[in-house]
C-alpha cells in the first residue's frame, strides 16, 4: 500500500460538493485522514471564497489510475473541462503526493508544485503529514509551513475536520 494525499477545493456549493467528494473517496480508498477545512480567497480571479482541505489515503492502485478516478469524481460533480485555470469550481481534486514518487509527464505532476506555492495546500498537508518529507527537497511539511511567507495571508480554519463521511 502506498500513502497518497489529495488536495480538495470548492467554491460552488462548497459543503455539498466537499462532503460528497469525501464520501466518494472513502468508498474508493477506505479510511481517510482528513485535515481541517480552510476558507481562502480565490487566487488569480474574483469570486466566492473557497473551502480547501487535504486528505490522506492508502492504495494499491497505480498513480495514473488514481488520477483518472479523481478526474471522474470531478466530472460527476459538475466540473467542466477546458475551463480557465483560475476560475470558480464545483470540485477540484489534485493528487499532490503519492509515496515518494516523483513524476512529471503526461499532464501528471507529483509532487505538485502547489504544495510549496499555496498556503491552502501546504497548511492542511502540514496539519496531517507534518513529519513527512518532501520527496524532492527533503524538508518536512511542518518546516515548509513554518517558513512559508504568511504576509497578507487571507486564509482561516473553518472547521477541524469532518466528523462523519456518510
């Protein structure tokens, strides 16, 4: 089994879409490690605030199969392909880590560079996997979060995790 991490975001019917996605991911992978949810301002466009979180899971599936399944869950939740990178979304599921895998081909990048660029990915990841080390730079996610430039950060914790996924 390999431990992977998925970044989840939504700014359209946030509670409904995130809860539904967690249910789907739980059916797919079994038990999940779920971070708190953070409310964040949109990056690169004007729009409703996002809810973001990170989940950890274990799987024997290969990384490309998992990526395809995540895309299907997004589509099942009304995500449209071909939309602008920075825009409102019903659901955004990004496989950000999968074991110590380093891959950048066929549209699949792991570890995702968003881990080090965006607080809405790094803070929840550091919360549930703080001692884990980035497979490229070897720095723990807790240390990366401590070093992260938080000047002007528009992000706040809105809950400490999902109590049930049914």
